[in-house]
C-alpha cells in the first residue's frame, strides 16, 4: 500500500507526521518512508540513520556531436522547450530547460545528439533500525523536481516487496511535484492548520486530489489555535478528519531540535494512534 | 523603483504574514506581487478585490483525433512520459502526464495528433485594502508550475510599478529551490530570507541561499520564532556571519502571529512588541535596498 502525506500549504507538519508515524508504525509492520520533498528534504533530520546504499540520480540530456552534425537545425525546430539553439557553426544545449523527451535525439538525421546522463541529484537508502528510509535530494541549481521524484518511487518499487507499506512525504503545493508524489497512491493525507491560509490551501489540495481521483482525508495540525473554518469546510464537503493534533509550544520545541515527538508528548501520541488505526482499516 | 523578494525555502516560516505586513506599512507606495501561485495566500490578508482577471495560457497538450487514427501505437511507444495509453478501444492522452513536447504529433503517420494550448491558470490585478496595486495568480488544478506564470506575475508587477511611478515592488516568493523560486528571484534588488529557529529551518535556509548566491543577489535575513530554540538561532547567526548576510530582525514565538491571521489582519495593524519588531525590520530592509 502507498500512502502520501501532502499539504497545500508549506510548514503545516507533513514531515513531523511522516517521521513520527513511520517510527511508531514500524514496531508493528514492515514499512519504508520516502522523502519526496526533493527540493527541501527534511525527514532525515529527525531520524537516527545509517547509509545503506547511495546512488546518483541522472536525467538524460542530449549531447551534441560536432563531427557528424550537418547543422541542418532540425533539432532546434523540434524542441518545444527552447533547450536547443543552433548558431552559425554550433548547436548549444541548455540542460536546465530540457524535459528529456528525446525528440531532438531520435529525430536527428545523423544521430548527432545522443542522450547522455547528467546528474540531477542523489537517492540515498538509509536503515533506521526498525524501518528503511529513502531520501531524494535535488542538486541546487536543478529546477525540475518531477524526474527525481519518479526515480525515487521506482527505486522503492524495485527494492521492496509489495507487502511493505510505503509512506511518501510529499512536497508542498498542488502542482506537478505533488501530483507525481500522489498520482498512484492508495490514500492521501492532507495536513493543514486551522487558519485562513490553511483553509485556502486545503481547498486547492482537495480539488487537486479530486482531479487525480484519489481517496483522501484531512489531518488538522496545531488544532486549537486559529478558527473553525477548516472543520466547517470538511463537514460541508463530507471530508473525513482523521486526527487533530493539538497546538502546543512543547511540540514546536521538540520539532525545533530535530526530535521525534510522540514518545514525549501524550496528546500527539493519541492522535498518531488514530492515524495508525485508520491506516489499519483501509489496509484491511 | 526597487524590487524586494521574500523567500524562505521551507514553508510555514511566516513568510507571507511578514510580506503582507511590509505591504501594509508601505501602503500605496508599493506594488505587490504574490509569486506563490501554487498556494497563493496574500490576497486574503490584503483583501484583494480581484478587479481584473485574465486567462493565462502556457504549454500545450496532445489530443488524438480518433477519426483518422489507425491504432498503430507509434505515439504510445514514442512518449517518454507515459501520457498515451490504449484504453481497449482507442489511444488516449492523459493531460496531466503530457509535457507538451510535440514528439507524438511529429511522428504520427496519419498526422492525427493535434497540440492544444493549455490554460495554466488565472492571472489577476487587484486593489488591496491599503490602496496598493497587487498582481497575483491562481495556478490551474494539476497544471505545471514551470515558472512561467510566476514570471508573468512579476513582469506585470514591474510594468505596473513603472507606469504608476511606485517606489517598491514587494514580492512574496515561491517555496523550494526549483523553477518557481528561480523565476521569483530574477531581477531582485534585495532578497529577504525568512527562516525559523528549527533544524529544518536552518537546513532549508542554506539550500535556498545557495540558489540566491548563484544569481549573485544580495540578501538579508529575518529569524522567526528565534526563542523556540536559542541554540539553532545561534547556528543560524553564525551561518549569516559567514555568508555576510545582514540580520534585519529576530521575531519571538508568539501565537498572535496566527491569531492575527485568523482575524484576517496583518500583524502590524495592532500595537504590540511583535508589530514593533516587524516595523523595525522593514525600515532596515528599506535602508539596505535604497
């Protein structure tokens, strides 16, 4: 089973929930936590871990071969992303604009643009005692997160049996990276906070999940601060609220130190148990 | 005209609340741009009136005209994004996966795949509750956040500032380090990095600052919730010193931050030490940018 932990708004507690939930659930079942927030991966900061395996993540980029090129300019015409420019006696490739569609390479009459790997980041496999943790990390300067996210998911699918629960810590927002991290999941938890910003971004996230036809439920973090807008919205739309994590500065303090919360905070643990038994129900 | 871009790398650090406060303080002297088009929130605090709306088109998506299609399947095997599949009867395009590269359309022997322009979102020009002009947008559901809509918001704000002879453009930047944030940063005179005193806050600050550095932009920093973890705060301060980034504000953990938000108010609308600290930061930022 694949479960994505997502949120429209950033900083609502996705990573806190992902890391604590993994730690808590791993006492009872086999699971792998995957940090798909490859632009700003943070889950690892909260885990005691040892590197098990590390691999370079590449994207495929065309490489110009001056010797065979006849400078016809077809490649530049074919590229719809302005990633190729033909100047007088040269073809320039702009890797950060390339979407790796292969059109220029495969439509070249003289095979002068073979696709070559270029590093965009790393995928690291860690052992965390009772569970495994996979982190995708985009290199600073790389702009496209989606190819790395999909490679992380592939790595997990190749490395773990189907019986392992997969927990994806998703990037924030509602655009392509989140979609990549949710589109094949069995269930999506949308983490929000009870404020107008939280509500506005939750609405966007809900619409996105509807477009993707995913099953989803809501977790309210920092419950008690703010207003009732999120709850009223969920009631009206018939969206299940799975847990309400209390607002408490003590939780924020533990978080600030990179510590897991549930072992030290009773209220947090109670809500985590609700999430855990909910997962048990949908998995049955 | 000076352009100030507020970014944070990590979400939930208080970036938008602070940016809205700066906008509130500067009143009609500034043009506001909300570049967090993926989860835009500034319009809530500044009560934007959505006076003018435009459709924003960006990118394309493939469409197979089944009448001429002979089900040869060349398109499916050509597509690197798994966007084309056979549904048992005909070949169909999944618009969410389609990148708009045109490859399928070019290789189709029956020339039956057309490329349609995609509506990527809505673009707005509003008046705010303090009389300023604001450019903002809403990305379409499932649309690609390539940075093009962000660039459109920014360029429009720039144009509006020049036409109306405004002193400042205040930009609420996008999160992360990818395309949208790169688009938010282009052309900035000063970058305000907002972070918080948490290990994640520091981690993400370092990464987003690397992006800022790549573009050779000048930056200042505000530490939010600095008293949550004084140890992390001092690590942040050491980092700022090393990188020669000026610290322009330290804001204490205060639930008023969230409460003001729930009342739909900017923090500086009420009198408090929090409000004083933010006003002070804004003055320092203005000094840095002029």
